[in-house]
C-alpha cells in the first residue's frame, strides 16, 4: 500500500482555512446582531414628555430654577405644552401632593391609556403599552411637595 503524504504547506493551508472560516462566522454573527436591531423608542418618548413637563417654562417650570409654577398646572396648558390630547398615542397622569401626602391637584390626559398602566403586570398589556412612572421632590409657592408622573405609550398605535 502506497503511503499518502501531506506536505507541510497543505497542512498549513488547512489550518488557515479553518481559522478564516471561524473569523468569517464571528464577523457574520456580529454584523447580523448590529444590523438586525429592534429600535424601541417608547421609553425615550416618555422621558421627553417628563423632561418637558419639569424643565420647560411653557409647562410646569417657573422662572426661578427648581420651582414649579402652579398657575400652569391646568389641563389645557399641559395639553398645549406636551402636545398630548385624548386621541394621541401617549397618555399622561399627574398628581401633586404636599409632604403629608395630601393630594393637591391631579390631571389626566387620555384616561383610557393611563388606566392600562394599572394592569401593567399582565403580559398582553406589557406587549401593547409602555408605562413610565416617576416621583419628583418639587418646590412650589414656598412649599415642598411630591409630583408623581405617569406616562404611557401605546406601542401599537
């Protein structure tokens, strides 16, 4: 039986081919993970509404930094400054409390949406609605208080 001999160059070529294939596979998986991304902007949209409420003088911020202007705490002004209404894909629920947790004022835009956040632990609700909750220690009219903000985003709208 004749002996089969593989040259050293052929052995190197086989090793190089395996290495190149492994590198190509890693690059393909990396590229596919980069190009196939699901962009979810609901959290960003909700955070923008919260920031606009707290820091825009058209909304709740006063000229004095860190204070709320309660004259702007009315439904029409909040609708105007946030651009939200009862037909938009976002809802908003604001509650202003004093430090004794006594409710001072409350506003709600698009109540059918904001009520969905009460059920946000149910899977079918989480797949359709994105809820953001935040509490902020605020100053207003020489008093201290807490502003609770709930923003909900209808993902499928």
